C-alpha cells in the first residue's frame, strides 16, 4: 500500500486542509439531496500547525474508520447531529473505478455546512498548551484551576477551552469563552460548549472501558444550508484531534504513554532543541522509525477502541 499525499479529482471547488482534501459533491455525482461535500483523508500529518513533507502510509484510512465509528456512537447518544451521510464510495459513480478504489476507506460523503470559526476544545486532564498556560497563569483560557496541579492530572471536571480556527500554516490561538461568544454568538457557543462537554464525557467513559484515557479533544461544528441547528463536522475523537493515553500506565507528573501524534511532536521538539528546526514551514523530512512509530500508535488506538466492539 502506497501513501496518498494529495488528491486531484474531477470534482468542483477543491480545497486542501492540513489532512483532508475537500470537494463540492453535487447530487448528480453521489452527494446527498441538494448536494454536499466529499472529504478525503490523505496520509498527510501536521504538527505545530505545519504539514510535514513525509506522509504516514494508511493514516487517512485509520482516521476515517475511527471518525465514522465515533459518529455512529454520537448519533446513538443523541447529543447532536453530524455531517456524515455515507462512507460508500460506490456512490461516486461519476468518478473512474480506479479513483473510487483509491478513495475507498478514506472518504466521507457529508452534508454541506457553513463552518463555525471556533475550535471547540474540551480538556479533562492537564497537558499540552493547557499545561503551559496553567504554569504561567494558573488558568486555561480564562478558566481558573486549583493550585498545585501536576502535568497530566485529571481536572475536577472537564473544561471548555475554545481556540480560533486559523488558516493552514498559522497557529490557532487559545481564547476565553467570552471572546468565542463575541466571534460566533453567545447562544451558538453555549450550545456548542454544552454539546462538546457531553460528547467528551461519554467518549471518555467509553475509551476508559477500552483501557484508554481521553485526555482532551477538539471538535468542529457547522451550520447546514437552510437549517438553524449546528452539527458536528470534520472528524471526531481521532489521534489527530485528541490525546489518548494508556490508562494502565497513567502517572501524573510528566509525559504519558500516548496513542496519538505526541510521539511525532517529541521527535520534532528534539530537532528544535538541537537547532535543526524552528517550528516553521517547511517541516523536516521524517525518518522511517518516526513514520512507523506514528502509524503504529494510530493503529493501536483504532484497535483498542473498536476491535471486538459492537
């Protein structure tokens, strides 16, 4: 199996995110009634908001499989609707069979939405940028936390810490809830905050039953065409957008055994410490052991979450 770094399909309005290629998908090309979008998860990987030049073979399929399973669970929980319509690429009848085969397992046919310009982050444990901010201010995104917490400590309750949604290559910024309300509207952000926390609580409980801790995660939401209510879009609870730890090895006070791209971040931080990279584009080429170590962690996360589950 070869890596897929990008796609160039004969569909309208191609745009490229850090990982996904997105196309408009008319109803005549397999989209939902009125048309939708096609999301193709490539094997690209980003860190520190920089896309690495080396892909992680098979990563896009793992992300799609994980997201689609979570979308099914979120639908069962009844917390909020999602954008997922189908993962069946046989619907894309206007595309040549060879292209449909390439897209199989890494594509989602979705409802079209206006994207809410806020990353909805929920933290149940203290790590990453939240840990850095806490050490400086004793708070995260304006949420005051108890004194004396250690890195990777579980918080008294999950907290909502939104961030701006910036363009590729630009760093997202953690912001207080009040600023998110000023950007997107208080009523909408209150709904998204409550939905995000509820999904996190349920997903944390599910992951813990599978031996994993969901330390934190981020969601994106959109407003469908001609509808007032927001829905969950993009991806859900993948190692790209979440921090997963081995529950049996959780030990607050330092780095945790992870099943996400923290392994890649640690390698890149070593390059920064050695003066070999400055966290700016272009990213460095990744050696084979880092590629395989990252891929294996994504596969392990998928297997532990969903193998032998109903």
